[in-house]
C-alpha cells in the first residue's frame, strides 16, 4: 500500500526530469547556434573589411573572398547537424576548427 501512495509522486518526478532534459537539449542547441553565428559574424566582418581595404582583383581580396566562400559553404551543413548530433556544441566546435583550418590555408592565423 505504501508504494502505491508514492507512485504519483514518482511519476511526477520522472515527468519533470524528462521536461528538464528536453529544455537542456534545446538550450544546448541554441547555444551552439549562437556560438557559430557569433564567430561567423566576426570572421565575415573581418574578411569583408580585408576585401574592401585591398580592392577587387588584389591577392588579398582573392584570399579573403576564397576563405569567406569556403566557410560559408560549410555553414549550412553544420547548422543542420546541430539538430542531429547528440552533443550540439561538438558541431559548433568542429565548425570552428574547420573554419580555422580554412583561414590558415588562406593566410589568416589570428583566430587561433
């Protein structure tokens, strides 16, 4: 009889745990989006500034444009992956590493 009295409380606690886990998962996804978005905004701003300073046709312009295009090309895939990866921040960190590699390949090392 005593265990039956506890059953509603146990079920309520289990429901609350599931609800909190769902909220945590959503917050983690939002954090991963924000991480990628804020880093992409900074990178894009810098590369656009480089393009504007150097002028179209210069070597710096071509490098900056190439880096911007390559990073932008992988952006959609990574944003989509956030929904499917069990650890959403792993996607954000992987995007950051991939972006850093692209930047290094194009002569930019300040994002290390």
